[in-house]
């Protein structure tokens, strides 16, 4: 039988502990980055976004429009900082538009 801990713990702290214990943070970051991209970029960009992947602090975004890719490439640093700010931590160091 599991040892009962009588200490009160908030649900938020319990979830955080569970995520850290089970090394789920990276998987959650991947999902959060994808959701944040969609929320931040709006329908105009999302209609041309075909894939979003996070690998080793690099965000790879597949776009079906070369014109949009060129346009977004000018604001890479701003996009990275806005995404990280929205995520509440520095998850993305580099943005690659394909």
C-alpha cells in the first residue's frame, strides 16, 4: 500500500511534480509550442502552415507559401521572443521556416 502523505499540496504543484518525475515536460512543450503558434499567428498564417515541430530548442515550421516564408523570415527574432514570452519560458532558441 502506498504511503499516505498528510501534507497538503495544491493541484498545480502536484501536476508539476508529476510532470517532472515522469519527464513529460518536453512533450508538453511540443504541444504548447504548436498551440501557441496557431493562436499567435492567426488564420492567415495557419492556412499555410502544414507542419510544426520542436527539436532541441529549434522550431521547424513547414509553410506551403514561399511568399509567406520570405515575409516571416524577416521577423524571426521577434516571432521567437513572442512565442517564448507566451510560453512563459525560453523553449525556442532558433526558428527554421521551410
